């Protein structure tokens, strides 16, 4: 869990330096599960407990090894919503 907290801190404080694989790992830390990546650069993650709620589906795109800032922001907002519900 310490690694998850470290990744969350990095995503919040330095989103321009977050790598694509770190974004995927952060999503997995908070319950999203890799669903598919059918021959595209987009990786689709689903959160099983959210059903069809906003934020249940995350779409991440590898940008030469970096995570895209808008997708980082989308994940951070969804994580914040999850933490408020708990």
C-alpha cells in the first residue's frame, strides 16, 4: 500500500512526470481492473464495484511512455470520489 500512496502523491504533485505504467498501476491500486487493449494504444480499465457510475471506466493512452495529463486528472478525480464514499 505504501507504493500506492507514493504513486498517488507523485500523480498529484508532478503529473507531467508520471509514466503510463505508473498510471495503470495507480488505477489497479484503487480497484480498477485491466479489461482490454485490442491492438490500440488505449488501455481500458473497469472498476467492478462502481457498475455504470461515472468513473467506472477509465481509458488510458500511452504517449511515448508518459501518461496523458487529462487522463491522470480523470483518475485522480475518480479516486477522490471513491475516498469520499468510504
